[in-house]
C-alpha cells in the first residue's frame, strides 16, 4: 500500500510530483482500487475514467481502451488550458492511474 509519503514520478520526466500536490480524488480512487492487492478490469476502467475527467478539466482529450488481453492503451490530444500539456498529463496520470497501471497484470 502506498503510504502517501513517496513522491510519484513519471518515466518521461525526472520531475516527481509530491503526494500533497496530487488530486486527492484520484489518490482516493487508486488507494481504494489497490486496497485488496489486485486490479480488476472494472477497477482499471474506473481509474481511466477518472484520468479522463482530470484531463478534460485541463482542456485535453484523453482516449483509452482496454484490450481483450487486459492491455491498456491511451492517447492524449489537444492543448492544456494553461499551456502545460505535459505537466497536465503527468499530474493526471500520477493522480489517477499510475499506481493502478503498475499493479495491473495487463499493464
């Protein structure tokens, strides 16, 4: 279980996002999903839907799918409202999806 003390990073950037700066709604979703130590398809869909809402709030389009084998794929398009598209992507991914994807067997 994530203690909330570890910074969450992103392989595309050396910058880590301190847990206190993450969206608490997304952190709560991920915590609930990871509580039992496994990630179901429905839970992955829930996390991805949260990420989609986060990205839409920032003016971006986030499209995702889960393959029959459980593989997850996604794409981001558009420009963030404040111009920081990469930062918005990192924030939403870390807040809503990153830990779930790491724990998901298809991820």
